[in-house]
C-alpha cells in the first residue's frame, strides 16, 4: 500500500513539474518574442536585400520610421488584433509587362498612439493635421515611390474601417518632399478573412491568407517573388488582383 501511494505521489509531482516547466517556457517564449523588434528587423532586411527604400526618402520620413521602430511592441500589437498588421512591404506586378514595383511600404501601429509622429510628418509636407475623422486614430503612413505618392492611414476605434488619404508629392535631388497635392481618399472595410477596399467607385477584395498554406497566384513572376520573400523570412499576409496588377503584401 505504501509503495502504491509513493508511486502515486511521484506521478503527481512529475506532472506538476511538467506543468510548471511548460508555464515557465510559455512565459519566457512570450516575453522573448515581445522583445524582438520585427518591424526594425524586417525593414532592415527589405532595404538591404530587396530595395534601398531608406535612402530614397527624405529626412523627416526616415525620422518617422525610426520613431515607429522605436515604439514597436510585438506583444502589444498582436495581443488583441491579429488580422490587421502594423506594417507591410508590398510588391506590385504588372501582369502584362511583368514590371515589378518594390517601392510600396507601409509603416504604422495598430495599438500605439502615433499621432505626434504622423502629424509632424503631415506638417512637414504642408498637409492639414486634422484629416483624422472623429472616432478614428492615426494608423500609419504608406509610400509608393514609383507612383510618387504618400498615404496617411486612419483606423476606426472599433478596428472595422480604415480611411486612407493619398497625396501626390514632388521631391528634390536629395529625395526631400518639396510639394504635395491631395489626390484621392480610399476606404476599407476590415474583416478577419478579407478586407474590401473602396477606390474610385470600385470594390477590391483583399484576401487575408493562411500563413501556412501555399498560395498560387497563377502568375510566375508573382509566385517567384512570394518564394524570394519567404526565403528572407517574410510572411505572405494578403494579396489583391485588380487594374491589371497583382499586389502582394508581406510582413
């Protein structure tokens, strides 16, 4: 009887030790992951291995990105919302000519208050800092250097809608913005499985992808870029297909 009791106690103690170990491992893994600055890490990888974006923009824009890298917190960003990414690196492919645009970058935050950083950049390019509507907050800044535009994103407080204010810009020889003109406003309905973009009277569906399952865009250049970006460590997040272009989004 004593031997059976001893075995029972030993099993219980072993199970308790296993549970304690798993709890400590989970806590360590979560904290370690939250300390990794994925925004800074992947921004550097992109600018080194894909496109030298950082030296193609102006001083105030680089300062904005540095500030956002400084406040990035993985755990905070994805603790409550996993279907909205705080940053993305987008590759656009013209389906007819196979021309590739590597200059589309979005840097922001879903959870942190980045108002001061965005408004400083808005003032620098001569744009009204009151573009953010009631019940919205600043979500981020996007670029397309080929199309010569800069975009300012706002996110509704319930995270169901995004508004995007697009400005055409002119740059000097040092890539500093010297003039900006409002071009258009886009709106997005945000969902967990897909996001619908409203642009120029059109509805464009952006599919939120499984990060594990392979994706075939049925376009060889697009598929090659997906493979290249995954080899660099990027996650293929979403994509859209409209106006003769395939747009791939990675984070």
